[in-house]
C-alpha cells in the first residue's frame, strides 16, 4: 500500500498513474516480490524437507537410542559387578598377603626350631661320644678290677721300692733333718 503512494509522490505533475514507466516499475516490483516469494517458498520447502529428514532420523534412531540406553544400563550393571569383583580381589590379595606374612613368620619359627634341634642333635652326639668314652673307661676299670688284687699290690710295692731311695735322699737334704 505504501508503494502506490510513493509512486504517486514520485510521478511528475499531470502524469497518469498507469503510465508505461510506472507499469514497468510495478512489474519489476512484482517480479522481485515473486522471486523473493519463490525463494521463501523454496527455503520453506527445504526447511520442511530437513524437518522431515530429522524426524525420519529420529524415528530411525529411536531403536538405536533404546539400545543405547539398554547398553548404558548394562554397562552400569557390569561396572557395579566389576567394582564388586575388584573389591573381592583386593580382599583376596590382602588375605593372601596376610597369609604370606603368617607363612614367613612360621617359616622363621621353624628355622629357629630347626637350628635349636640341630644344636640339640649336636649336643646329643657329643653326649653319645662321652657316653661311649665312659663305657670304654668303665670297661677298662672293670678290667682292672677284674685283675687279681695282689698284682696291683706288687706294682705299688715295686714303684715304692724304686722311688724310696729318691725319697730318702730328699728327706736327708731337708733342713729339718740336718738339725
């Protein structure tokens, strides 16, 4: 509506409203408006097609989205089970470390006990050797005791007779006998 007024203002005085120049201007304006409308219609059609494509994609993606949410839920369950399993593994590892520590302590205790047992075995061997020596000594003593007594007296007498001159000499040389 504003264009006819503008055109009316733009015309020269006495010029008619439907002059060929004005008709050409109107035709050009209508042509421009028609091309703009066609562009708008084409843009609108393109937008409608894109919307339809997006809706079709959404419809096509709906099962995938459902599967995605199911997979996400499964992953959450799996993650929870994995955390539980990891916690169980950690507890098992801790118990294993505790068991290893106990085993090491018992091995140490057994080592000390075996060392003590070795010392005791060595002591027993030494005692066995002494016992053998004592038995041999006892056998020798028993053998001496089994010999006739006069033989021992004869040996003592002979040793006394042999050492008597030395004893006499020592007694004579002592200062108490000189006085």
